């Protein structure tokens, strides 16, 4: 009987230790989860996955100017050696993201899933797209929604005006320097001052036209004005002949969704038309978006 009691005591003790061990593992897992913060990793951080970053670099190397490239061209554009670039290309090919045709590589349609994942996760696009199309209908000009991604503004929705020849080609997925665009400046003006200063410290302001702001103090003054007035007009600073107007777009809770704009040809639309006709329309659409998107 004593032996049986001892066995029960031993079993109970083992069970207790097992439960404690499991609790510790769960607590440890919780602690690991809590250690994840909002600060982006640096490339030299131990948690930074260099292989993943390199694979994405290979995908992003393909663009409008380089839709098809040889192994050597991919290696040169990404800064990799040929052996490393080859491994990434063959892996992406095996996964269905890259197609190989003789000596050339090109992106496969499956890469669209990467962009659609973002777009489908942001279901406000359907609502905003309708408003952009209405802006185009009322103005006869192209209208877009852009979001800030680092130092660039990325087009995520667009309504192109029919039969309008633009100075530069714009489409969903187009990335432009935020500091030289109306949408980009609207979004930069919404950043907390410390984030804005940290971003500006990393930038070299490139002169795209003779009108481009290249002085950082002048840019700061411009962004302060944009923040105060709630809109931005950029007149031929990115490309000669391109004039645009943008306002911020928020949801019902005041969260910034992006910026909506109208882009025009400077020879066709003057500044008075932008401020007196287009600006009230954009502001009206921004208010409607705020009421419809929660």
C-alpha cells in the first residue's frame, strides 16, 4: 500500500512539474510575442532575414524599363554576384513567380498575388475607386489615391482620364518621390515632426525640373503650409507640364487612408481652375470617403 501511495505521489509530482514546464513554455512564448515592437529591423539585426530581402530585391528589379533580363543584368541591377542571383532566380522560378525563356527571365502572373494581398486587405479601395471615377467624370482629368511608403508615394487606386496624354505614365503600383508630388507632400505633412525630420535627414533632394524644391528648409516651410491649409499643389516640379492638386483622405475614425489627387497638364488647366473648381470637389470627396469608410 505504501509503495502504491509513493507511486501516486511520484505521478502527481511529475504531472505538476510537466504542467509547470508547459506554463513556462507558454509564458516564454508570450514574452517572445511581447518583444516584437514597431521599430523596423536594421539589416545587421540578428532577426533580419537577408535571403528574404534579396529575393524581394530580385522581384523588384523587374520594372517597366526592364521587363525581361538576363542573369547578368539581374545580378548587376541588384548588386549581387551571378551565382547568388542565379539561386534566387531559379528559386522564384520553381515557386512560379519568375518565368525563364532561353537566356532571359521575366516576372510571372503569380507575382500579382503579392500586390493583391495588400489591396484585398484594404477593402476601402472599392469605395474610393468610385469617388476617383466620379472626380474624373466631373473634371475630365485623371485622379488617384496614393499612400506613403518610406520616401516614396505609391499609387494604389487610379482613374485615368480617357484621351488625355500625360507627361509621365502613371498606373496602380507606380512609385514616385514623395517630396516632389502633391500626394507625397500631403502625406509627409501628416507625419509627426520627429518622423518627418528623421526621413528628411536621409534624403538628398533631387532636381527634376527647374521648379523643383531642392532646399530642405524651403521644403519644411512648404510642408508646414500644406499642413495648415489642408491641401497641396505641385506645379511642374516632378516633370515639366505636370500640375497636380491633392488632399488627405481619412476614415470615419480619423485614420489616414492616403491622399487623393487630380493630375493635369499645365497647358490645359491653370492654377485658378485648380483652386476654385477642383479643390472644393476633392474636399467634398474626402468628406464623403470619411463618412463611408470605417
